[in-house]
C-alpha cells in the first residue's frame, strides 16, 4: 500500500469509528425528554417518565432529560438506586458546552471533560463539579428544587 492511501485510510478510520460508536450507542439508549410542570421553584416530573414499554415489557430508564423554555441547558434527572434521584445541569464547568449523557457518565464534546452522574469531575480540563439540584420524591412525582 502506498503511503498516501495508508494515511487516508487511517484518517477515515480515526474519524469514522467514534462517530459509528456514538451512533450505535445512542440507538441503544434513546434520549427521553420528560414532560415537566412547574410549581413555584420546583420542576415536577412524574416517576412514570422512567418507564417505557418495549415488546409488552416495562423497561426502566436510567435517566430522563428535563428542559423548559426558560432554561439554556437541560437537566439530567438520573435514578441512582433505592428510588433516589440526582439532578444535574448539563453545562460543562470548563467552558460551558452542553454535556452528553451515556455510559453512566456525562462527557463534554468540546474539550473532553467527564463527570459522574452525581456531578463530580472524573477527567479534566474541568475542575469544578456540575451544578446539581436538590430532589424530593413522593409516591408519584420527583421534584427538582430550583433555589
């Protein structure tokens, strides 16, 4: 193989594989925007937003996204365990890019920062944790407190 063709093949592979992987990953875990209502300083999300039906089976989502007209960035509402939820603003603390959700972490497409679902920094260049919101639950709803 001649040098020019080898370099071209390597470049196409380097660009194509991540795109293919993200496309396949996003098909497996479709992003769902929950219906939200506002009551004073609280966003209200029904717990049923975490349930979807596939092949007549209930499947539980790990997370849903919440966005209203007055919000610049969505909030990811992540179900952790034992009916507890973490709400994090999907705005990178490094340069303010919107974060991607997947694989149990948040990643910044701009500079590569990574965060846990609790908002802690896993990988820089970001140094500050994500803005998180207090959550309260009852039998039917999850309340995101926007203080």
